[in-house]
């Protein structure tokens, strides 16, 4: 099969990628680039563990072809912390006890990040609606919602 | 135990592995990779029951990128399993469920492996399939295993044809008990098959070295059990098999037994390359270890004033084509059928029954939700019939301090009445039907803290940090954070000073595994024992340095203190490295056996609940009479946890357990039709999302257990038990309709309302 030469910006860094046209962004991230913070599960966009940000919008990397990301910018969980400091969402998830097994958490945090960027003062119902595409089997979502709301409040207060 | 106010235990400290999990750097088994690794895939049966007439892998072997194709002909002819050894690696001549492994392939890419699966040729001659419990138990039913009597099993089991165990509890004289009753109630309940729903699929990577040793990186909850099972399957010494658990994305009992590790090991040996096998959602929902569907029949006798005089109950588990956890689960179920009630006459039986379905296993509180759904639904039915408040009927019959459990164990630290009263108060039980189509429900129960042994090594490093080396895996509950809190408390150090190494069968001490709500309990106690051992070494060393008696020494603030003098643990560790190989200790723990009356049980592999926990759930919900849709306004859990080691993560266990329980109550079922799963994907297998989950109010009740560290009891499984019963009781309260089958979907409610003409 002939390969495509793609240029993607991943976590702020330019990557030249040579890959078959049928391969997904998830597969390229995990297998070619070793970025396993983006998780793999249902592979049909039902569970949300593979959520990444594509030009700032939350997408399921499992059903997105790498070729669709040509020239675009991808943020994975590995790119969220800056200068060795946890991102406020990452900090809040730890502080609120929102992490158990943790497998859904990278996708959950990125969905929350995309949502908060657009909606600075959400209610708990808003947050729950925004995260409805990310399944978590450990937490019952309560502490996840609390963590996201706490970050929203801090942002609103300019902290 | 520390005499002063606790510094570390009982505190809501952040989990130790949080940073790796939120940054994506934590490596799970599904993430694990080695250079040159191949992709392994499993070829599975498409027939519920059939003879394999022809199996041809030649075309698959010839495809580009394919490195191995294996069938039953390529592996030892071994039957393995837990209490009953009936399972084979691949089907041999006959398939017994849709999804049963028939062959496996290894190839250079996922695409090549999938092409190989498509190129395997198989011809089946269908056999009569046994598709449900009634068919399996019917006189003259086809045997799923004609050779069942020849299988190896623990001698306790009572087996007969399609019944792979019958467990029984008999207390008093149940017929006389029914004669003493004023009313007798008989009901039948049904529950569906449900999946654990962990977000990380089962995954394993296997690699062999030149000495003939294999290492398997797996997300199993039980690395030592998997090591031993692999030894049976591979016909090798366990000492040549290393199982390492990198990280687990949820288990809930679904990752106890060998799942894909054996395929990875065989394929890696055949190809001389590392092989990774990871399951798809379809494989998970057709060929994993889900919770058994059940049928329950209960006959309960009560006096007019609501005293239970006798209970006869039977529960049948549809355990699938192989026994899996069935024989044990059928045993545990009888203790749940008794309920947390004082009943003088009992005749309770649990049956594990073969059918042509996937092999069922263990799911968080195995048997708990199914049996409790029946018991607690019936309590409400009885209360309604007698004109009693369901809370009052429960309070009239529940066990209290010093009472006997069903098999004669003496119960202590019984916080049940407190749980019931607090849950009822929190849900405003005095107003049970606040509006039309709105109602409240209550359910209570008891559960075990599974025993088994745990060992730890503890090392004090020359910088004063402490290494905790345990064979238990961290499956997400933060149980190892809890155990480390015990260690930090007892050693006089901070939680941040402790580093955990875990779950490697070659380098960590034995542990019975992350199952049965036992990890923080048992590893925590092993840590206490290790500190006792360490104290002897540390105090001897310190006494010599400080010129004091060892008896005068104590640990505090990362130092040994004695007679106004002090020396740091770091200094002592450095000193010990120069003089005696460093400060290392071991600690072991095994839960003491719980005494019970062996004359009351038969065919029973789990005759008593160790350090039992008690709990009550309450729910307030509304029904949409048009659609049957359920809206939960409030959910309350009051759970006797003995001692809350880390309240935040205990709340997390309760909130998550309720979520899984509500899934089983309202939306989840693996639906079979003619032996095939109709919904083998996450679109149609409906687990609760953020929008389905109510807020859960947690009330921690603390009646300290005699055995657990600081009085802790097992916490993880119980919150999964009561939600179906609590919901069913609330739905009955809201609609005056009693639904006796799980899940109680909106569709079922709407149809029941229509049938009732309301």
C-alpha cells in the first residue's frame, strides 16, 4: 500500500509522518510516536478514552484518520502540563480524588479542557453534558464533575 | 498500633500514583510494547454448540506478515480452571459457545492479523444448544460436557450433569418454620448477564528469553494465580513464568483469571518474538468473564407482626459453557440469600449451571446484586402485604452485635441498624411518596472481606525514604495508597516518603491478589507486621548508637527517639548498609479463619463472611409514565467501613460502585438470542454516562472490625450490591408495580404500566 507523507503539529512540535491512508490518528500516536497517554478501548467512538484535541476541539482519535489531520494541530495529554507543572485540570483531578484506575482520565481531562475553553462558567449539569461522551467505570463521575467545576471557578476568579 | 492521634491513616491524602495517571505517563498493560513485538489475535467460534468438522489454517499461514497460526493441535491437551478444571486453551473438536477460542494468530501488524483470522477455514456441524437455565435443567437436557464426571474438581463440589456445583445451607427446620408463620410469600426473580465494563481491554505481552523463561506483562488482578495457571497450561514450572502487572485500567473481578496471557505466551514461543494480545469490545461482550444471569426463587414465612420464621431459597447461576467462578459464586450467594437477618430456619441453595454461553466469572461482589435484589425486593413485598413500613420490617429482623450469621459465625462490629437509620433519614424516609410517580426505596445487605494471605518487604533507604514491595496490584481503588498510609503511620514517616513496587511474581512477595475487597485490609496488616519486624532491627541499631535500651526506643517524625535522644531513620539506614546489608523487613498477614458450624453447609466453598461489612442504600426517583424513564433525584449510601482509612477514596469506591449497580439495575444486559449476543458493542451495551448518574451522598459508618488495620473492613465491593434492589423498591413505590426482572429498563416500566392499565 502506498504511504502518505503527512505533517502534523503534535503538542506543539512538528512531526513528519509517513503512513498508510487507512491508519487512524490513535494508531499513529500510540504505535508510531509512542504517545500512549491517549488510550485505546472500543475503537468506535463510544467510550472516549482516545479523546485528543484537534485544533482545540475534542475528537475521538480512534475514528479519525491520520490523513485528516494533515497540517493540523493535535494536543494529547502529554502536551498539557507546561514546564513540569501540572495543568490546573490535572492538579484538580488529583486533589478531588477524581482518579481511580485512571484509564479514562486523559480523555476526560482533554474533553473538559476543550469545553472550559469555550464555556467559562458552567453549571454541574453543563459539565456533565460536556463529558457525556467519556465513559468512566470507576468513579461514578461525581468527583470528576467536582474537579472540573473547581477549575472553572478558579479560572473565573482569575486564579 | 500508634497510641497518639493518627497523622496519616484516616486522612483524605491524594493517591500516590495520581500524577502518572493524569499526565499519561502511567503505563498500562494495553500500552506496554517491546521492540519487534507482533500482534496476536484470537479466532473464535461463531456457533453456540457444534462439532468442528474441518479446521484449515493453511491459507492463513501463507499470508504476508503472518508469523504463526495455532490451534488445539499445537498446545498441550490440558483442562484448567479454578475449583473445577473444565476449560481448554482452544476448542478441541467441539465448540460450546459463540466466542470460544478456536485458533490464534500472530502477525506483524493488526491488519495482517485480521486478514489471517479471515483466512482461517472452519466447518461446523451444529449440535443442539442449551440456551438458558430452564433448558439446561430440563430432564434429558443435552449435556454441555458429556465427560463432566472425569474433570478434576475440588472435592467439596456437588456436581451432576449440567450442574457444576450445588451449595447448600440448612439451619433449623424450615418446614416447621413455615408452620409457625402466619403468611408465606413465594416469588421468582430474574437478573441479566452484565459485564464489568473496565475501560482498558484485557491485554498481555509475552516474551521468552534464551533460558526458556517467559515474562508476561498483563493487566491481571491476580498475577500469582495467572502464573500458576500458565504453568498448568504451558506444562512448565511456575518458577519459569514471570507475571508483571504494569498498570490496570479497571478490573472489577473481570481480570482475575487467565484471559489473553496464554495466547500471548504460546504465540511468542512459536514465533520467537514478543507478542501482544488485546481484546476488542466485541470479544469483551461475547467472551470475557461477565456476571452470571440468574433465576432466584424465594419462599419466606413471617408472623403477622413481621418476624421472619423461615426462608427457603434457590438461586441458579447461568455460568456459561465452563464453570469459571460459578461454583464459588453459587456458594457465596447462599449467604446473601440469608440476608443480614436473624432467621431461625433456613434452607438455601445455589446452583452453578452450564449453558452454551460465554464463561462467566466474578464481578464486584459476585452473586451479591442478584441475590440481594431478590431478598430485598421480597422484604418490601412482605412489608406492603402486612401493612408495615419496610424500614420497620427490616429493623425487626436485622442482625445486631453478637448475633449469629446463617452458618453460625458470631457477628461483631455490626453497624447495620445505624446504616439503615442514617440512610432513611438522609432520604427523608418519612415522606416515601412525595409526589405522583415519585417514590423512595431502601435496601440493605452484608458482605465479606475476603481473606487470603499477603506478604510485604519494607526497606528503609539511606535518604530516609521507604520502599514498600507488595505482590498486590493497584487496580485503581487506591488500596495500595491505603496500605502505605498504614505503613507511614506506623513507621512515623510521611506518605510522601513511601514508594511502592508491586505485582511482579519474581521480585515481590506473594499476595492473594486485588480481589474481594481485601487489598488495603490485608496489605495494610502485612505492613503493620513488617513494622514490628523493622522496629526490632532499628531499635537494636539505634540503642547501640544512642547508648540506650532498645525497650526505650520509639518511632516518630522519621527518627528513633529514646530518653531525649534521637537518630534519624536515614542515618540508621546508612549505618546498616555499612554494617549489615541495610534495613529490610518482611511482614505477612493471613486473615484468621472465621469459625462457623460446618454441619450447616454442604457443597460450600465460602461458608462464612470474614470481617463482614454492613450497608444500606436509599434512593428517591421519579418515573415518566409515558416513557417509563427513571430520573433519580437522590441516592444515599450508608456503609459500615469499620475505619475510613482514606475517606475520599472510600467515597470514590461508593460512588463508582453505585454507578455500576445502577447500570445493572436500569440499563445493562448482555442480551442473548439463539446463543448469540445481540449487543456486543458499547453503543448497545449501555453503561451509565455522566448524564445517567445522580449525585451520591455517602455516609461513612465506623464500627471497627477486630482484624482489619485500625478496624478497617473491606470497602470496594459492597456499594455494588444494593442498587438494583433499592431501585426496584423505589420503582414499586412510585408506580405500585413490582418488577422482578433486571434490568428495569424504561421499556420494561412503560410496558408494565400499559399492561396494568395505568
